[in-house]
């Protein structure tokens, strides 16, 4: 008698859990809550960094000297490193970021 109950109860619990998950998901969609996925983060960062490098290469020598004194290249490196670290800590996996939002 105990054996059939031991097999039926986990099945009932898993069925209820699945049903509750779909009900909650449908309720969130009905309220207008969605998950937005941003893709291509590293591609856009690389594109922006290449654009900055090409812009600096076309500067006159006087401006390049001043930017070397001000260490603008170090500042840009720090900014990009901080942004990459922020994305990594925020859960960036596989070049996508998922955020909750309201449609």
C-alpha cells in the first residue's frame, strides 16, 4: 500500500509545480511584464573601441601629445574594463543580457 502512494505523491507534486509555473508565467505576461534580451554586447563594445582608436589615429600631433599627458588612453581602458566587469557581474552569459521590464 505504501509503494503506490510513494510513486503517486511525487507525480502529483511535479504536476502542480508545472501548472503553477505556467499560471504564474501567463499572469506576468497578462500584466505586461516581459524579459528583454540584449544580444551582441561584445560585438558592439569591439565596434565602439575600434571607432575610438580610429578617431585618435586621425588627430594632429599636438592633440596626441596633450592626450598622452592627460592619459586619455588609460581612462578609456578603465571605462571599458569597468563596463565589461559590470556586465560580467550582472550575469552576462553567452553574449546576451536578460532584463525584466514592462512592455
